[in-house]
């Protein structure tokens, strides 16, 4: 009755809603989660030689889903309250409770999705087989690097095993090319559907993965259940959790003593992306070494040679930096995966409205990107005539030795075969803005230059090409206009040999003048 009174009524009603929400969270959210937590042995949820016991996780899924629903409903109830009419003694705790519940709701929704997806995708009911793409950041592609080495990852009741291994080169060219949508073909060319090495010229991993799945099926007659991608930097995160991995005697004997006999978190990146090319002359054998080394690290994971918490943190770090990507051939599973960054999509619910993307595709036809250092930064964010304007600065530096043309192997430099002088690096830089925005201009080292302006799923796309000789550096500024979104810009970049935190720099505040 008091809630209908003027002035005091809304405050009493708000207090009542907060109390009800707290009660629901305690009874319907916290209680089921405590029960689930006590029932799970978290050590069994990480890989081991016996596999992962998926039954407890499968049994816990309904309780996690129920808790997520309760917290989500409570958060939405508080979000409907207009705090502007309330006393500070009521509105301040309301806003705090609302923020806490919103954050908790997102976390529980993710846990619910994982609990529902993981058992089936880990082979709880029927064995699963996934195409594993080892991305090589020494030759950049939009999602990380050229997928030169491939393997089939089998999962049966939580037990991981690597099956057949091959290289992208051995698959050959696909004629006619695998069909991709017209927008992406216009930006990235039909090569995406012609060569496995180019399926990830696009930053949209769903396109990359579905194309790779089709290529594998056409070449091998087997339709795999999905695609998983990983790069050497992600492997270094995992080695932090597993500790050093000893390479098999067969692998070390095949490639001699010039390469390390064990891989660590410190040496895995230079070994796989630089040293292997200096010591192994045959390109096909380089991919064999790459795949063999990665297989040893996967064996360490599947044998349970790591602390569960450390391993989960390492994998999470790889996902956060978009170095670990996943796609499922099941539409229902993919719909859930696509809600998160592990899906690697450029549109959909996982993409914030003000996401800007900067992606790198090698144009040298070589392995010189190991030597390229980059940084990306928002250097202008302002409003003019009712529309927002954002400028992205992209700086690239070639740190290769001055005599790279002769001191580095020809396979690394490209030897000028594709028209780029040995030691010089050519890169196609692709910048994405928000939906409905425009790429107004591109400026290189202070001078406006021509560029290709296109669209991908309503997002503005601008492409420009740079060439850098050893020691050279250049900066491109992509000027985006007609932006209608107002939240803080979020930058997404191609994972390189650098940590993402070292690539994305703190925004610089500036006016439109």
C-alpha cells in the first residue's frame, strides 16, 4: 500500500525489488551453484591420460542453467527501475546491485553455455573429430597466420588424440574454388576458396573454418565435426602451464641437433617461427617439424602434465587474444560459440557496436612477419555535426637485419619471387569500422593516399598496402566518419608474435579540429 504513495512510494517499491532480487539470487542462484561446486572434482575436468570425466559436468549443466536464469531475471528486474526519481540512499545501492548482478549474469550465462556445450563437443555421447589449424604468425593472415600445418584432433569421452597430419601445400589448389560470399571475395579475392593457405585472409573465422572443412572433405572424403585453430604464442601460454616438453627422438633425429630437444614457453615462438626456417631448408619439412612439435605439446595436455587452474588460465589467455578459435559444423553449437570471442566473428552478439578491427595479410609470400613490430591506437575520437569520428593509427616497423636479403634464408625472405625485394615486407592492412560508418580517408606518414573502400556485413572496410625495407617504419591513419554508435571504441587486431597488450596502445584524446 505504501508503494503507491507519492514521492515515498517509488523508493519503497525499489527497496522491495532489491530485496526480492537478493532473495531470488540466494535461493535460486547461489544454492544450486554451491551444490554443483561441492559435487565436482575440478581436477577431473582437465585432460589426462584417462580422458576427462564428463559425466559430472553433464549432470551439473541443468543447475548452472537454472542459476543463470534466476540471476538474469533478477538483473533485468532491477534494470527496469528508474533510479532518477529515487532518494540517494536508495538509488546508490540500487545502481551498485544492478552492476554486480549484470556482471554476474554474464559470467553465469557463459558458464551455462560451456556446461551445455562441452560434454557433447568433447565426445561424451559420440566421438568427435576436428580439423586443427596451426597458424604460423611468421606469414600473417587476418586471424593470425598462414595455416601451413594441419592435423585431425579426435576426442572420445574427453580423451584427446592427434590423428593424421599434413600440410596445406599437400592439399594443392581447389579448382573451381570453394564458394565464399561475394562481399568477402571482393575484399580478399577468390584465393580464399582456392588454397588452404588463404582461407583466413578474412578475419571472420566462421568463413575460414567452414571453407577449410569443405576443402578437407573434398580432398579426403571425410566431413569433420568442426575446426580448431591455435598459434605458437598460444602454445607458449600452454607451455607455461605444462612446463617444458621433450621432443620425441624420431623428431630430433630427423632434424638434427641444431634445433632444441625440448620446447619451453620461452623458446617455442622463436623456434617455430624463425629458427626452424634457418635450419630446415625444405618447406614441406618445415611444416612437418611445426606439426610434430605442436603434436608433442598436445600430448602433454592430453596426458595431464599440468595444474588444472594454470592450464585453464593459459587457454583463457589464448582465447582472449584470439589465438585460439573454434567453429562447429553443428548450427546449434555454432550459434552458442558465436556469442563469444572464441568464435572469431566480425558480426553478431559477440561484436560490440563500436568495435574497430585492424587485420594484417602478408603480401610478400614469405615468412618475414616474425620481424615486423606493430602498434595500433585510437588517436582521435570526437563528434562533429552530430556524427562521431574516430581515427586509428597503425604503425609497422621492419626490425629485420639490414643485410636480411643475404643473411636470412630465401624461403624466409621470399627471394623476390613474388615481386617484393628480398628483406622487404609487403603487408595488406585491412581496417574495419562499425556498421553504417564510412572510411573517409587514409593518411600515410602525413600524406593522404588512395585506398580500397568496401563493406563486410554493413561494416565499413578500408584496405591499404605498405612495403617496408629493413629498418623502415610507416604509419597509416584510417579516418572513420558517420559513426552513430556512442560507446567506447574496442580494438581487435590480428594476433602477431607480439602480445596483444603490446600492440594495442592507450587511446589519445583529441578534438575534431
